[in-house]
C-alpha cells in the first residue's frame, strides 16, 4: 500500500533548517483518532496545507530517496501527514522506511506519529534502525506515561503558556527551543532524533510543543478537552 509522498532533498523551511523532508497528505494519511484531524491541524493550513494537497498527486519511492541521500544527511519524516492510508496503518511504507534507514546508518531521520496506539505499529519496530527515531505524539499525561512505558520516545502538545521546563513525576517536560528562540532550528538541535533522550539521572525527556497555527484556539480546545477527559 503506497501513498503519494513529496520527497524534498533540501527544504527551505526555517523551523527544520536545511535538511531533507517528506510530506504526505493530511488528513489522508492521518489516524482518525488524532485530536487535530480536520480540527486545527497546522498541516492543513498555509504553506503546509498547499504542500499537503500537492502530496496527493506526487509519485514516490521513499526507500530509494533515503538510500540516495548524501553521507551523514538528515531527514525529517512527514512534516505533514502520518503513517496511515485511509485510516489503516501503512505497513509497507513503515517497513520501507525502517529498512532504508537500516541500510543508511549515517542518515539521521526522525518523525512523529499520532497512530502509536494502533496495534500494527510498535515503538520497537519503528525505532529498530539506529538512524531512525520515531516519536509518539501525545496530548495528555496519561498518554505520555503509557507511551513511555511502551518504549516510545515521546513528544506532546501543551498549552501556549506552559513553562519551558516542567518536572513531572515520570519524565522531564522540555519545550522545543525552536518555539521561543529564533536561532534554533531542528538541523542544529536534533533533540527529537535522539531515541534514548534522558536527563543525567535517567529520567526520560519529553519534548513539548505549545499549540500554534492560525487555528490554535480550536486546536487548544481539542487538546484541553482531551487532557480533561484523561
Ligand atoms: S526539539 Fe529540536 S529537533 Fe525537536 S522540533 Fe524542536 S528544534 Fe526540532
């Protein structure tokens, strides 16, 4: 089951910095349980939304694209979109991505999935290649703790005014520095590409993203509703 993907060798996206990116259609490749599904998703707005629509038509060969990247290259997987197709886990796509990264241990790749609760997706398989880190995207504390126990590197969405560092009982929550510092981009930081990110005492580090985008009020309401319900 292959889905159209835009493959970009070097993006001009300021947030990621110059690196390779892949773009899939949102919400066509997203899980329906994502709280932003057709409800405040940044990937359906502005330039991301335009790329996401173009990705509907794009041809792709993700494996060959990863294998052909320059030595020690960096790649952010699915700036928009996820690992699904028509609300089913795209297992062939996942296998192709993992296998290509296993062939290229020098190419550092990372991505995020809202589909981490699907039984066909496992933290261990998606993170089995040394050069690929796949994060579980969570919203509530309960979700974060469950994902950590399952072995996922975890990121989460938080309210706009959340402090930069919050000591949680099970993890340390750190706000992504690119959200408040102009001189930080992913290619310099690469924190999300560290699958075993921990503080010195062994406490896992969870990266937090304050809600953003033109529909942030809608997104914030969805996240808040989920946090209250959890
Ligand atoms: S924490 Fe670092 S790698 Fe992750 S999104 Fe922010 S800048 Fe990029």
